[in-house]
């Protein structure tokens, strides 16, 4: 049973409306339809695909959400979290326009050239501390200074 693609990821946010607005304003996603789960959610779309789901964090999760999702994002002595996810990456186009946009939105970002992959990458954080990676064709980065150059790629 091979996997075909990532369906979506869920962001557990203290302020789901502000998170929705950030993904729309900064990454150009649009809110769209979603089922009624009995608790508030926002689904953010790229084209016709819902790729980011936003729901309340543990501190504001109601009983319906806790029942539907099981445990939420909160931690206790018995719960160590949902795993170690470092970042979420998107393929993108329009590097210079995005850099200008991030500066206008006052979103701090770093730049990295990934040697061996022909990629130029931007990294920044959403309002919930989730690292976002945008991958551009290296050809878009002519004349753009990288802060870090990652050399070689080793796969296990």
C-alpha cells in the first residue's frame, strides 16, 4: 500500500482566527469549506486542495474536539506531545516577490541555499511557532545572498 501524498496538516492554535488570517495574508491560502465537527475549525486551501486545517489548541479545546481528535496539543507529565516535527515545506515560485512580501508583513525569515538539490529556501515561523519552509528553484536566486549553504545530501 504505497502512500501517494500528504493530505493536510493540523495546526492547533490558541487563536484560530488570527492563524487563519496569517496563512491567508502571508502564504496566500484561502479559507474554504469544511465539515461541521461540532467545534470551530478553519480549512485553508491552495487551489482546490485543503492543505492546512486549523483548530483550537488544548487550552481552548471543548469536549467535542477532545472526543473527536483524542488528545489535543497540550502536554502533561504522562504525554510527551504528538511527535517531533521540525517544519512544514511548500514548493513555491516568485522568490523575490515573497521576500518583499515577508518584509512588508514584518515576518522575519532566513535564506538557505541547498547545494545538490538546486533549491533556494526561505524559513520563517507561523503565529504558533511552526517553522515554514518555502522551496524555490535555485535559478530564481541569482544575485540573492544565502545566509547558510547546506552542502551535500545524505540519504539513508
